[in-house]
C-alpha cells in the first residue's frame, strides 16, 4: 500500500477532503486584527474586548449566548478557535465566573472568554457539544465551585468523593466533619 492510500485501499485525497485542517501557525493575523474581526463578527455578543499581550484577546460573554457563540468561534474565519485548553471557575464573592481559554491552532493566538454566573443559581450550558474535552473541565468546576452545566453528559464529582458536602473552592465554604469521618 502506498503512502497516499488509506487502509481501506482508497486514495488518501478522499479522507483529506473530509477533514480540512490547517497547519499550526499557518494563519498570519495580528492580535489587533483578530480583536477587530471578533468585534465585527460578534457585535453585541462579545463585550469588553481588550488585548492581553502578547497573544491573547480577552472578552466578556453573556451565559445565555455561550453555546451559540462558541460554536461560531470554533469555525471562525480567519482564526478558528479549535482548541478549548481549559475552563477556570472563579469566586468573586458577589458572583462566580467561568473563564474559557480557547486557542486557535492555525493563528497561534488565544481567546479568553469571561462568563459571569450568578452565585445563587450557578448554571451554565455545557460546551461539550462543541469541544468534547470540556467534559472533565466542567466536572472539576462543578466539583470545586458548584457551577452546574446544563446538558452535560455526566456531571458528577471528579476530584472529591461522591458524598462530599459542599464545594471547597468557594469562598463561603465551611468544611464539616461529614467530609472526614475517620479523623
């Protein structure tokens, strides 16, 4: 079998045509140009767009628009954000925030999305439909901070035991003896 044929025996071109991929760093766009393109394409959806040198654009996003906007960002031209690097949950006492760190492999640039989540009802839609790898990141945010992800395929604790009471990285967390029965 030649290097240009698949295991099924067909030409490799048929496989390549269905999975169009760009080489890392193949898109040449400056941080300023990317911020301008995002502001134009997502006018009214991405807010407070700013640059964080050397390679990051930071923006706010309403949690109700999260899945729709990130779906478009995943395929965004000229710089598709095809990689969700991680999700961080932060407790600001008055509210929580989920921060999505997205990376565009073709452009070698980052986008940091800040999504405000109300403390009393910390619910956000899952992004596992866009990036399946979000699964464990969302489970960690649930486990440590109590952020629930609607539509998540398996939202359960990932770091603590299943019967743990509370979410230990929240600033109002008070540990209980229930969590340490053998101490």
